[in-house]
């Protein structure tokens, strides 16, 4: 697949086929991804691949925490405390586009809550990925992690796989780290659902918008 097509056609996939992803395929994916660049070649990443009972146990524990009123407590604040424009409106439109795609009314808080909790079940994907970043690496390592994540998503697309990067999967790092035996000096950056996309599912039909180039790029001659 050419890179332009991969970049333009990658979407966040939130419904997956009931089709396993082989260990060989995941190994092949990361054989490509390991060539992602990082400043000073720090390669500050660590990835946990979860499936089967282990994935189920993480989902069950996180949902139990959510339902017993334990609030999210990620290793770092993903979003601002106070939303300002233009981000406030963009975030709102992003949520509404998703709810509209699956016919959820704006005031249907119960269905919205259910859909949100699907995050913690990896949207039914057979594979979950957790991305950790080493502590004591400096702020630049966040950029390295972002590049790494996009490399995973594009390389997955090449293999016919769908992905959904998920900040929500970093909401309960204590549960994830304990279950996976990951030491404290790793920051849980985010998770990702991985599997073969269900192209017919309504939730995979809608497409998000983007700014036009002229809205973010200026020429200086
Ligand atoms: C770092 C990151 C975290 C995200 N977290 C979530 C999440 O927790 N749940 C979710 O459903 N989508 C999540 N998304 C998906 C975004 O909503 C999505 O990328 C954006 O709306 C653009 O849509 P597209 O990926 O289909 O192009 C996340 C995306 C990124 C890059």
C-alpha cells in the first residue's frame, strides 16, 4: 500500500471481525514498527500485547473500577482541565459524529456510557496493545511515542488490520501495570485496539473532518 493511501485511509476502527490475529502477523507488524525514529535514537517505548484471558481480566477490572465510582487516574493529564476554543468545539463535533453514526441521541446518557465503556473492552478487538514510555527520558520522548504510534497504525493498515488508539485505555494504569507486571518507572501512554476491521459496522462508517491546509500552514517568502 502506498503511504499516501495509508495515511488518508487510516481511520479509528471501533468494531472488529471475530477473526484472530496470529502471533506471526503481530511479530511482522513490530518488525516494521521498530524502525520508527526517535530523538538521539532513545527508543523510549515498551509495548504489551494482550489477548485472551489476560485481556479479559484487564477489561473486567477496569469496568468494575468504573462502575464502583473510581475515577480515571492516568499517569499524566491527557486533556486540559478547562477546554477553550477551537479545541472545545472540535472535541464536541468528534463525539457527536460518533454518536450520530450509531444513532445515539445526545441526551441518551445511558447508551453513551455503554459505548464509552466499550473502550475498556477494546471495542471487541481480539488484540489489545498498551504503550509505555520510560521515565527520565525528557519531554521529547512524548514526540517519539507519537511517531511510534502512527507507525504502528500505518504498518497495521498495510497488513489489513484496523486500529483504534485509545487514551481511555490509560485511565487506570495501576490495574494494567499490576496485571502485566510492568514496573513503576514506565508511564502508560495509551492503549490500542487491534484486529481485522468490520467494514460493515455502522460505527466504522463515519469519517472525521480535518482543517484545510490553509488553516494551519502559512508560507513565508
Ligand atoms: C492518542 C489518541 C488517543 C485517542 N483516544 C481515543 C479513545 O480513548 N477512544 C476513542 O474511541 N478514540 C480515541 N482516539 C481516536 C480519535 O478520536 C480519532 O483519531 C480522531 O477523532 C480522528 O478520527 P480518525 O482516527 O478516524 O481519523 C484517540 C486518538 C489518538 C491519536
